[in-house]
């Protein structure tokens, strides 16, 4: 008896099939997708590229709270009845972004169980990441926080790769993500390079031994 092959659920194919309330746009590196304070009326999906999410305090201090890549959602606050965007989303590289209007997203979650499960798994994973970021910010030094960010960007532990090229990220963005100054980031990057933990060759490569910076006191 031949077993029927089960087709793997593909969120990109499904989102492309949403005929109403969906649009796709391409953004250049550095282009704003939405700004803090804009109406929160849609969910966004990264079809290709990278996006960083930033917030600015009343005092004008900016922080990078997330760096996202293809296969990830953002702008999900509208589903929790947030009327305005709580952060700014900016393309880190040329990116193709699918925009799904709030009502269309709610219909998709209601009518497609496989998509609903995938989205719920993403939200739970994102919440766990936010909790880990908070613990990191509260208890670790800026040097350890930078090492953790670099390892996450390098997908440490994914695919068994020891050295991974990171998409280009400026030291200003790293400083905003880590919560320190650009000069401190430059100091730590030079230190990591001299220790052989990172390598510049047009792009940036991160070695798995950078994990020692986090583990060791």
C-alpha cells in the first residue's frame, strides 16, 4: 500500500492566496516600513530580507528591540487592539514584505488551523525571546550582551555550522540593540577580532567560541 505524501504547510503560499486585504511591497535598505505612532491596522510578514524594530523614548533615546528576518511576523500588536504602532520598523536590507490587513489576518487565523498553529508558535517563541532579552539586559555586561546578539544573528546552534556570515549590521544598530555606545561596541568588536572570535573578510564571520564570553565570568 502506497502512503500518500502529506504536503508541508507553506505560510508564504498560503499568504499569497489571501486575495483581499493583502499587499506586497519591496523596501530598500534603510527604508521605513512604518513609524512609531502610525495606525496599527495590519500584520506584516517578511517574505525576503531583514527588518529591525526600534523604539524612541520621550527623551529621544533610541533602542533596537528586535532584528527579524525572512519567515517572521511583525506589527502583531493590532491583534491585541493596540490602536497605534508602538515601534518603528525599518528594512536592514532590500526586503519583500507582505502586509495583511487586521480583518484579513483575523479571518486567516480563524479559517486556516495550520496557519493559526504556525502563528501561535511564532508568538510563543517571540515571547520567550523577549524574556531572554530582558534577563540579558538586567544581569549581563554590555560585552556579554554583544556576544549574545552576534551569536543570535549568526544562528548559533542552527544547522551545526561553526562559522556563519552575518548580514551587514552597523555598529550604530548593534549599540542600540545592546544598549550601550558605539565606541564601546567598537572596543568589544576589536577585542573579539584580536582573540580570533570574529573575522572580517568583506562580511563578518562569528566563531562558535564566542560563546565562551557569555559562559565565562
